[in-house]
C-alpha cells in the first residue's frame, strides 16, 4: 500500500496513536506511516524516512529498502508478513530554532523523543514476538532514550512491551 492512503489505513485500524507532534522540530512535515501485517511476529524499526521514503510516502524504499528486500528474499520472507515502522515518522532536516541551527542528526534525536510514545503504543498493539532495531536511534527508541547501546549491537535481548515506560528496564539486567 502506497502513499498517504496507508496513513489513513493505519489510523483507521487504530494502529497509529497520535504522535506528540506539538513541539517536535519536524511538526508539519509529511508523516510516512508504518505498514505491514498488524499481526506480525517480527517488527522492523528503522530510524527515520530518507529522501526516497519522503518522496514516495513509503518506508524502506531507498537504498536501505533495496538491501532489506534482498535479505528478505534470501530468507523467503515477504514484507507483508512483517510490521515496518520507524523511530521517527518524518524525514529529519536542518531546522533553525531561535538562534540555533540544528543539523538533521540533532533533529532526529529531538524528534525521536516526541515520536517515541507513538512507537511504543504501536508495538504494544501489534505485539510482535521480536523487534529488530535498525540503527542506534531505533534501538534507543525501543529501549529508552538514554539507553546505553554497549553490548546490545547485534545481540538478542528479552523485553516485555507491557513494561516499557520512559525508562524501560529489560529483563536481561540492562537499563
Ligand atoms: S517525527 Fe513524529 S512527533 Fe515529530 S512531527 Fe513527525 S510524526 Fe510528529
């Protein structure tokens, strides 16, 4: 499903809670909606839409999406079986706030704080058995904004979505 029809679809199905856009540096930008199987056992969480995603109104359609498709094809898994989402639903860009000029990386981190409640709600609704965070911001948004990524990269960690809060503790002892 392409473009903003998907946004209406996920809102309609109650799969996308209202993001906290007020105060977000990307307020007013085009929202690229999550998509996929609302009963998926695997959710992929990327960082944010890139140029191609913002152009086409779909997640994972840029170079990283091409790479993802190759991996999925090799595993004989289709996108339609997964839940695909991002830590931040709008494409980060340079933003001026007062006298400060924030680069897209700084904006990504700020926007992730505003978009995290929506991400966690979404994951609680879909209830995947496994969540793959693609990129450090994605992993932080799933765990906690201040989480240390030491020892997490490439690892498998057990968490309960019911226990996720602003300062999620995982049952593997990390904070
Ligand atoms: S990134 Fe998320 S919180 Fe920020 S404007 Fe977009 S949808 Fe709203």
